[in-house]
């Protein structure tokens, strides 16, 4: 999963203890959180955002009002990421601030959840900062009792209805990962893969769509590894594409990506043509050291199928620079793959050792100045490819889905059916709200986005 900045995430609430839209009985006991406030801060990937949605539902159903500032909260929940070292450092800084606020009596309780909560460091952080509750990734149900809603049972895969911001929603189809990539802590903190039944997922999607959701994103650590009762990911994707007006999925693993899934993306009119397929390196030697389970040529062949099936589709990837043992020759192979695949964008990460992973103990650390040089070379190559691809779309007319309405800068953010990001000026967006479609001509382009109307 790719990193996201820590963020609050507004959602539509569906209570856990009563059906949506049904008022509480007149003689119902006061909610345990009545008159109290809570703040949830999320670090990491879309999976963490989805987990925060589930915890938010518990908190709101307990009667708490959500606030955005720590100083205004009785309870603060930090839902954390453990993938990169700087993410842990950021969490540590937030815990320090919260410890101070608790001493001043401005925050009453702090809960640490997510991947850091499942890691070995959690016990030390709990002692150092006086954390009131520490949860991992498979026992978030315990937060319910913490906020006064006892009786929830443990589930390894999320079985609460999906949540979103009205027009879009995340639906988790599987958790955990069965791979053992040298650099990755996810199998340690998220556990082995566990998949939800197809019928449960489809029923959840249908419920969300009936409630007004227009964009479904299927989530999983290795989402295309989903298997259940003889069905494979493509079977599920096709079913969901029949139930939802717009569908995307992330994050995929090249070893699981089937050609029929790539072809379905081009054949099914409701599937967004954006493929995020992390490659990590273009060197077969490094891919073997990383335990990725494929070679660069196999990855290239997958991209050829995608480009043929979805000619207008957007392609993105993840690349790690400076993994222990990476040579100049390995780096050159990655640059060659970047050119061959012509990625529209990429998340490029400088290697960050994570305690508990194989790579953290490996010899052959790459000097920081070399890592920085390689990072910039890959970044420039990706941006060059992205800019050239976007320039070819100037003058085309696109049906654009509005993701975010007008901002203070006077632009709305949208997405083509090919998955390309579009910035629309005020006149072109014409007051469109998230979930609406706008037809517009692409007037200009940069390396990261297309522009419709006057460029801001």
C-alpha cells in the first residue's frame, strides 16, 4: 500500500446499534459518550483510512461528537502506519504532544491503534507516553468497549458496512499478506491473508450504491490475491462492476495479476482504467533479493497486456531506491524498465529499514548520496514519461468524474475513465459536486495532471 499524509476523514455514519435512519427509542438509555468528544488521526494507506472509518462508527454510535483538534477531544485515537521509519517518528511526535495535553487536563484518554500498535515498539511507547489503550490491526473491535459499547466480537476481516464521504466508499475484500518481501513489515503487523466471501462483498457494495455511493474502491494489501470458494479476483471484480457505477481497486501484486483481469478493465465500462502495479525494481537480481516472486520480463509482459486492453489507461507503480545490495547496474535495469513501461506516475521510496524485516539486517547499505542521486534519476524519468503522455491528451474531450469540488484556488479535482487526474477551473466545472460528471476538453497538461479550462 502507498503512503498517505496523516489526515482526518469525514464519513457518512451508519450506526452499529440501530438501523440507518431509525431513531433511538424514547426510553433509550443515554449514550455513553453523550456530551463527549473524540478525534481520530489517520496515518498511512487506504486500508488504515478504512479501519479508521470502522472505529469512527463505533465512536459516533457511542454518542461522541467528532472534533478535528486534539485540544477539543476527550478521547484521541491515533491509527498508525508502520511501513516506513518516518511514519513512526511522526507518530512519536504526536504522542509527545498528546502526553503534554493529558498532563494539562485537556485530553483525557489516548488510544494507539493500527500497525504500530501491533509492533514490538508498542509496549515501549505505551509506557513512555502513558497510552490508555493499545490495539493492533485485528482487534479494533476492542475500541467499542473502550468507548462504552461492549459486546462486539473479533473479526479478522471487516464485516461492518462500508463507509465513505457520500459519493465514494472503500470496501475491504481481504486483509493481511502471504508474501515475505524483504523490506516489508505488513505480514508481521497485519497477519496472513484472510479473504471475505464474495456474496458478503457484493451485498455490501449493493447496499452502498442503494444509499447513493457512486464510486467503489476495493481494498486489500494484495487485492488481486483475493480467492474464495473457487472464485478468483477477476470473478469478484466483474460482479462488483455490475453492481456499482464506478469501480477501482488497489493495491495489486504482479504475481497475482491475471491477464483476464487486465482485459476486463478494458471491456467493462464501469471499471476505471487505472492500474497501480508495484514493481519495486527492474533488476532480476534485486527482485530475487526482495523475494518479489517474478522477473522484470514477466512484469513487462503484464504491462503490454494492460496497454493493449486499456489504451487510454493510466499506469502507476512503486519503486524502492537503495535497497541493501543495489548496485549501479541494478539501478540501470530499473531505469530501463521505467522507460519500457512508460509509467504515468510512480511512488518512489528511498529504502527505509524496518525493524523485524530481513532487509533491516542485510549488509551492503547504499550511501545516502548515492540513493539521492538514483532517486532523482528515476523521478525525472517518470515525470518525463508522464508529461509526454499527458501532452498527447491535450485537445481531447473527456467525461470527467468529480472527486472534489471547487477549492479555495478555484479548481475542482476530477478523474477520467482512464484514471487520469484532471484539474477543472470554475467555468468548466460549472458548480459540479463530488460524484457528478462533466464533459470537458483538455486544454493543457503537466507531468502530474491534466487541465480543463484556464490553468491556475
